[in-house]
């Protein structure tokens, strides 16, 4: 078997024009994306719907970034990162269950750099401009554009919260900057879609959430998956 087949579980000839990467795969996701099953490779899982390839990329910037780099040698042209994120504050109408899409992502992928308290002024990565325009136009008020920071420590994000808010950062995740960087390097068009699951320092990820917030998250995940499928079918046909 070739390297791609071993790593992804499917031949690279089966990869479609658009790929959706999910760092953390919930059981319900396959049904929401109308995919029967994922083939398992050494690093990733992959499966096809009618319109796109779904890839379980794993959590963290390295696994996600590498997955995008491998896709450079396939027929893939568009990559979409889909997952959850945390908000730094509940404002501008955003809260648990909101749908957001990064306009840019600061890179704080290095744990040691975060620990040294270095500022987020140097490395910033962006989605594809034209794809983002089409995405934003289709989304309307359903999805809110945000400035994101990709972080490497769940503990330190609480300590840095105040500084990041002053810098205009609204959301945090653990893959987006690497995803955008790898896509740009590979010549792939990239956007990201997140649903909010926690509020840093207010409703942290490790705190048990109430039934109302659980319902909001469940609805947000289903709503975002449905919107994503419809967008790809209409705007990025296979």
C-alpha cells in the first residue's frame, strides 16, 4: 500500500474536491454528515459522502497541519475545518451554541512560547479570501466572523484571557492557525467553522454544563453540519 492509503485508510484517488477535517469526532457526526462509516488509517480516518470527503484529523496543530499537507497530492481543492471552540467573553450576541468562522487566526501553537508569555503580534494566518467571501455571503447572520487564536495550553488560556481580549481576540481553538498555514502552503482554499462549547474563565470546558447549554451545543452542532453540507453542495460541487 502507498503512504496515503496507510495513513488515511482510503486510496488518495477516492479523495473528493472538498474535504472537511474534524479534530474530534463524535459518534453522531457521521449521521449528521450522512456518511456510513470511516475507514481507519494509521493516523487518520476518512470516508466519503456524495459531495465531500470527511477526515478525522485528530486534535492539535501537527496532526491537522500534516493532514492538509498530505491532501496537496490528491484531487482536493477546498478544505474546511469543522469543530468546537471557546469564547473569551460573552459579547456581541455570542455565547454557548453560537456559530463562528475565523477571519484570521493568531498562532500560539508553541507551549513553551505561551509559557514565556510572548505576545501574539508576529504570526497570523488567514482563510482563503474568495472562499470566505462566498461563505460569509451564504451564511448571512447565521454565522459570526471572529478573530481566533490557536492555543497550546488549556490552563494558560485562562491566565492570558485578559491580554488576548485587549488584542481583539474573541475565540480560541487548538488547530486553526496550523490549518490555515498548511492550506496556504499547499495551494488549497481554506475556511473554518466552529460552534461554541465553553466560555473561558466563566463556563470552562472542564465544568459540568447544564441541560440548557447542552441542548444549545447539540442544536449548534446539527445546525452547523447541515449548513456546511448545503454550502458544499451548492457552492463547491464535487
